[in-house]
């Protein structure tokens, strides 16, 4: 491209980490102008509103994004929702290419009776609330009861459990919203139970996040030793090259929690494995969760899956936070796969239809 050529204009939709990394790469290539759009008035996406407020080192990645925003050819358009304030077709009319990096905005639902009771909420809403996200400014959560149940075994589930157990001293050095800090100060929650449908070897959280639970000032971590009595297939998998270090380290840490003597703290986090919810109980609001005990079976592809045994119990609680993954949301005019809840694409190229041709200039 000669120095007199008109620059290539690219629209990037979504001002989170993916959007900024794409922007940085494009601008450093040269000869490109990038317009970054986000429905919120402020940038940084989940780094601002999804990372736990007691993880400032992770949030410091925004300095990288600030450097990208300072590059020549960059413009940010906040408070602009594509599909509402501007259409996909209009973006294409005014840009040579459009890159969609807006992530997955909705939580996945459990699909069980009672899920719509007051007090059964998405962990994403809870995270947005304690991070001060504008969409959650008027949210309120039932924190008066002594027990909360978190359904899921990923980092978000662990973050939520940890935030519920932080002391006021620990909260004071975070950037949690003032509203959340005040609500946590009034909280009556003394026990948080994390439910994982499979075993500790299959959990999705990472070891540093799991280790942080054991470093809380005023909460013990409790594990039933029976939950770390692994089945033969899991033991063989952990010993194989197929297992990664995180799985092995997680199992060892959970084993340590299982034999660790309680420190006499007033509150506790209980890690339960091989347990799935089958019904949220209550008349108008959450009063408990009916759960079933699982066993692991190996399917025809060699994957270990949870299989209900029929052994059930009821856990009394007043708050249920579901944290089992996310779903993307479609934009009008953009091909969308409802089954996978993702934009139809192959290798990042957006397709006209499943197995169809790529859309020119859309990624």
C-alpha cells in the first residue's frame, strides 16, 4: 500500500479483551483505521465487569488496551449497540471489514423445575452487581440466609463463593462497588456450597483460584474425603499424557482440603463433587435445592460423564447462583447458530449458512 492510498476501515464490535487485541494487531499493521463499538459507555468488557474485584493484577491488563487506544487511526464509540442503534448492514456499508468480538452475554440455564423462583439467579448477574456494572445497578440479592449454593465448578463459581466469604477487611482493599460492600457487610451467609456434577479431576477451575479459597481469613474449606476417592478410570486418566497439570494439581489440592483440620473459622466453603441439582425448591422464593448423587461412566468416545444414581437429598438454602457457562446472543442480519449459541463461522470467517460460503469482510 502506498503512503497516498486510502486506509482500510475496520469496525470492531465489542470493546473487551478480544476487541482490543484485534484492534492493536490491526493498527500496528499500518494503513488501517479501526472504529471500536461497545454498547456500554466505557470500554474493557469483562476485564472491568467480570474479573473478581480482589484480582487487581488481572485488571491491570487495561494498560495494554490503553496503549492500543493511543495508536493513530483509533476511534471508540461507546453507548452504541449494534443491531439496535446501528445495523450490521450499516457497518458493512461504511467499513471494508467488520470483526465481531462481543462475547457471550447470557448465562446458560439449568433447565430444571423452580429455576425461576426468586433467589435463583445467574452468577453473571451477581458478578456484574459486585463489580458495579450499570446493567446491575438496581439488582438486589438474598444474602440474609445462612447458606448459599453455587452450581458450577469453574473459575466464576469459585470467584462468587470467595466473594461471599470475604471479610470487611478483605473487601476494603478491592474495587468492589460500594453497594456490594455494604450488602456483604449485612450478609448472613455463613456457608457456601459449590456443586460440581463430576469429580475434582474434571473441574474447570484453575489451581490458583482453587488455592485462594484456602487463604481466606474467616472461612474454612471443607471436602468430604469420599469425594477424592477416585474411580479407576479417573486414576488411569490422571496418570496418562492426556491429563494436564491443572487437573493433577487440582486433585492434590482438593485432597489436601479433605484432610486439613478446620481452623475454627465461623464460616465455610464446602466443595461437593458428583452432585447435580434436579429441582429448586420453594413456593415463591428459594428454600432449598434437591440434588442427586452422580457416578462417572466412560462413554464411547472415552469421555467421563456424570450419570445420576437416583440417590437424592435436599440442601436447605435461600440463594442459588448458577454458573454453568454462557450463551452468545445473535445480532439481526448476522448468521447465528441457535444450537451452539454462536455466530456461524469457520476459522473465524462468518458463514452465510451452516456449511455455506463465507461472508465477505465479516469475521
